[in-house]
C-alpha cells in the first residue's frame, strides 16, 4: 500500500481492485447496496419517482426475477 501522503494520488480503480482482492465478494455486495441506496435517495430527492399501476409492477417484477434466475 502507498504511504499516507501518496494515497490521494492512487487511482480509485486500483484501490477498489486491491480491496476486492482482499475482502472478496462481501465487498462487491456492499458496493452494490451502497450504489442502490445512493440511486434510490437521488431519485427521491430529485423527484424522479413515478407511480406505476400495481398490476404492471407485479408483471415487471416477475419478469425481472425470472431473468435473474
């Protein structure tokens, strides 16, 4: 790892790769949750939320789940 004074010069991607190499999949999961939380908060703060008919929402959710499995 770089010295403290050099840490700010290190590319973020390099640091992310090092952390992922050490921590593994837990780090990837944590990043995914944090990105989703950030995106959800931005959508709410900037009023980007839309109303969706519950029946359409159920169909879309079922499609998303079936494509993930």
